């Protein structure tokens, strides 16, 4: 790839190895082509999947574990391994009945894998308006967090609480 | 903060190892580290831990470090730590001595990177180069500047379970040889790559693995729940080839740079010519990346388009077989 073909304007930076004008090969820092051109499509697909899973959650067809598993895009086997249980047990806990029998300690392990506070396994927070931000603050008790909802000032780009 | 030169690199393990070697006084490039360690590979896998098949483009995580250690005579001190607290204590002990430490982490927890780019992958490598209050200072080759990660998050990232679990693994370079036999190291690295691409007797690895991938991709619609899902998995081909730390073209550009540098170093015109072919091969892999991104976005994912994709991939297998066979012959004469 020639250096002039590698230039992509994107906030997501990476290194490509290219052929320079002097015919040597070397690294160039540039933007991600995928992020620049297709990130909106990725988010749109994710939003549609989230809508489908949320409807299934509300209808009592799946548990929050199944909901977050698909949002985080982690495989069943990988998730079971990370929380230290069998796949069979995981599949049971992805049902509402199984979820209701899951211990808090195990739910904390799931929450760590999903990258969310354990409280979010019992609550889905949806932002109805644009420009809202949720900031979670850890406390000394690992399973308890403080959530602050703020409005971003679009004009000044400041965070106003 | 330790005086450590941070810069972005194509790939996490080769980038982290190169940074460690440079810090220890060995002037070596990332392509050379990657090539000497026989980093280039291909494998198509359907694993129990994954819900969908995937393909890999480099050798097993950890092999870049061990190959460099062996072929360059570099002394590397490695530690695995039984508990998360012991792992953090071992890290702090070295940082207190002014030693930058490469640690293995789960990529998902690198919170300085955007959430859409992060997935659970336990074999990411970063250099920890200091501590500032409750935060660790991280030199991650995927991030343009020095990052910060709080202690709790780093501890979690180092102690997760799952495939290639980090188990608190860390390493740092303790010594480099002043006179390294680069010719032998280059030869060994090329021979290893050629073996894995040409002679591994498994249908899903090497050149055969590339063809296998081409065959399998036409049956991906059966594995998907709907068009959105198929579109996502097809577009992931682009992400794996270009965005997940390959240097572009599925590591082929990085490998071409290695061949070019090796050819110049050894005065070998054959290696330089093969470098040019490998760079062109990387361009064709990039054409596949652009193709899958387009058909995925347009939802143009019918049998005709997937058959076209299969043919493009098979053509890569055909070209790479020829390149690696001639590279293997060239390596024998080094």
C-alpha cells in the first residue's frame, strides 16, 4: 500500500505498514477506515439487537444475563469459563427461572465480565433524550455504586449536573 | 514515571516486546521482531468458547516473546502470580526499581479505548511504566499517548479467567546481547513461518486453512439468526484483517516490511523481491477487507456475493502458496 492511499481521517488511530515515496517500508499512523465509514452501521445493528433483547427481557423470555451476553458479544463457552461455571448452568441462568436462583456472589462475577455494576443486572436504564450521560461511582462496597445522571450542554460542550 | 519511549505499533505483543527491547538498549524494529519470531500464520477455528467461527492471522500468543528470547539471546524475566494481590505487588516492586513491566491483560478492560473497539481477549500486552496516585501509567501500542488505568481495573484485567487467562503474567527484559546473529535469527523465523503456512497437516491451518476459510464463509448464513447478524460477522472479517492490530492486510504489510528489512540487512535481493510480492499480496487482502465492509453495509450477502468472496480468499491461498514456497527455498540458502 502506498502512503498516500493509507490516509484516513478518523479519531480511531492505528498503525499501518506502507510503501513510502522512497520505496522503503515503514509505519504510518492513520485513522481506521472501518470506523470512519461504517461505525454508524455497527451502532445501528447493535441498537436493533438491544431492542429485540429488551423486548424478550420484558416478556420474561430471557434473563438479564442473556441480554448483556449478546450486547457484550461474548460466547457462551467463554462466559461460562470466565465466571467459573458449566455451560449447562449458564444456559439455565440465562432463563428467568435460573436467574432468580443465582447467588449475588455469582452475579457480581457476571457483572465484572459485562463491565457493569451488579445493580444494572436488575435495572435497564434507557436514555430517552440525547445528551444525557450516566456516570457510575464506585464505593468502598464493591457491589454498591452511585449513579449520577447529567445533561451535557451542547452549545458549550460542558457537563452540567 | 519511568523514562520510557511510548509509541504506537502495529500489534500488541510485537509492539510491547519491541518497546521492551528498545528500552533495554537493543535497536530493533517491530517488523524484525515479528518476522524473527515466525509471527505470521493462518488458522480458521470453530472453538467451544466462541458462538461463531473465527480466523487468526498470527501464531499463538506468547510465542513472539519466547522466540525472540531464544533467537536473539535476550534475557527476559517472566513471572506468573497466583493471586491478583501478589500480581500487583510483583508489578509495584519492579516499578519501584524503575523497571517498566510488560503485563498480559484482558483487552476488554482497557477503558482508555472506546467501548466499541473493546472485546474480551485475554492475550493483550501493555507496558506499565509508572504509577501516579491510584492510577497506573500504561504504554499501550494501540493508543496514541500514555494512558491511565486505575488499580482495581488493572487488577481485574490481569486476573480474569477464560482462554489464555493472564494469571498475573508479567515480564521484562533484563539483558540483551551486544552482538546478535541476525542472519540465523532471520533464517529461523522464516523457516518457522513457512512450515506453519505450508506443511502443517491440518486442514484449517496455513494455506489449507485459507482455502478452508473461503469454503466455510459461504455457509455462514446458516449460522446466523438474521441478516443483521450475518452482516456483522461478514464485516468482522474487515475488523480482524485491518483493525485488530495487524498493521494492515492481515499482518501481510508487517511481514513484507520484515522481508524488506531482512533483505537489506543481509544484502539479499531475493528477500527484497519477495517483500514486494508480499506487500502486493497484502493489498489484495485489503481489497477483501474493503469488499466485505461494502457488502456487509449494503446487506448484499446472497450466495453470489459470498461465492465471490470465497474466490477472492482462494486466490490469496494460491498466491501465498507460491510466495511461501519460494521464500522457503530462499531461506534454505541464507
